[in-house]
């Protein structure tokens, strides 16, 4: 699974989460995945 697919999956899970605790956990995972992707993209060599 690519980073983009993982982020998309977490977004879908967040939309379908039924309780606050679950939403918070998924939101935390989503934020971490987005931050990790940003770091990876920042460290790519120029093309």
C-alpha cells in the first residue's frame, strides 16, 4: 500500500467512524501519516 492509499483509507475510515474515541484515534493516525508524507516529500532530491 502506498502512502497515498493509506492516507485515503484513513480519510474514509474517519468519515465512517461512529464514536468520538474512534474518530480521535483515526484522526491522530491520519495526521501522523500526512506529516510523514510531508517529510518524505521535502527530502526528495530535486528533479
